[in-house]
């Protein structure tokens, strides 16, 4: 493929948390251009019934693929991919999809104490996909699933520069920390792409040091494997699409800071 005919890489999330994945993908694919899609009209996904959310996302991708004709689609959202990843691949068999799933396998490989927590949204926690990952890769570990109702919204506010209460944030992460019979949690899987933006805050508020596992780099590496490298930078620009078509000023400024033009 020549640079002039290169298609964009589409990065999709329910909100702006997928920027953590976009950041890593740009490092590994510097010659490519990106289309970032935030389904802010549907955010947060936790309030949806599963059948309705599946239909919504599949229908949305029908339009996105037609409008943007991407080379590959990166679903930078655990909640979306664990629910609808198989449906997207069935509906659009010729489009490569890179998914985001909780990093349970690498956590099980790294833990020394055997106590691992998965900090996620309630939707990801209740998904059979997540429990299958635990059974397949972490059966010898004690894995605690912590579904936060509030952290995704808090992360969106934090990314935009809003102040958060330390006590409120601590209350969301404290269930991840287990201390029993001389063993302590030593790894917390960040199973929502919004959360890595708050990792430094989590470290500050944590009762003891742990490894906060961010899957963004691994997702970007998988996307790079599926996208042919180019000898020169592809023409074009990086854009951001909001399904509401009405992002506020703070969000537009954030996107501009990431080098994305809101269209």
C-alpha cells in the first residue's frame, strides 16, 4: 500500500478514555493517521440493557465503516468489546478488529502474592468473557473483580482538568486491596481504558504500592501487527468524531491538545 492510498486507523471508545490507547498506537504507527470516535451520545454504557447496547454499537459501526473506511478498528473499550466483539466480527467479516479485554493473563504471570484485583466497570465485571479469562489464565490466583459505578465518569472529569475529591477516588479503589494471612494484593488490572489517566492519582492514594497494569501498549502492538508499515507518512490528518456532535469546549480543547481536529 502506498502512503497516498493509506486508510486511517479507527480507535473507538464510549468516551475519551481510549486516548490512552491512541497515545500508544501513535508511538508504534507514526506513519499512520487516526480517526478517534467517542460514542459520547451513548456514554456511559453501564446504563444500557445488553441487547440494546449490542444493537446500538453494531448499527453505529455500520455507519462508521461506511464514512471513514478504516484499515483496522481498535475497540479501546473493555465494556464494548467483551459484549459485542464477536457480533462486530460476524457483522463485518472483512474488517480487522482489535479488542480490549482485561489483562488477566499477564497479571497472573506477574503476581507474586497470588492476589490480583481487576478494577473495571460493572458491565465488564459481570461479563462471562471476563470470568472465562480468569478460569483460563488465572485459576491459581485469587482474583477479585471490582466494578466501579463512578470511576469512568470521574476519569472523564479528571482528563478534562476538573478537580476530584481524594476521598471519593480512594473509596472507589480501596476494595481492590486485600491483606490476608500475610499476603497482599500486588497487581491491579486497569480494565477500563479511562483509568490509566488516573494511575498517578491511584498510586498516591493506594494503601500500599502495587503494579497498576495498563493494557494500552499491548493493544497498540496488536494493531501494529495488522497494519502494513509505510515508507513515508500518509497524507491527511488525525480527527476526532463525537456521536453527539456537540462536545463541550473543554473536550474540544483536550482533543486539540492531542493533535485531533474535531469534525
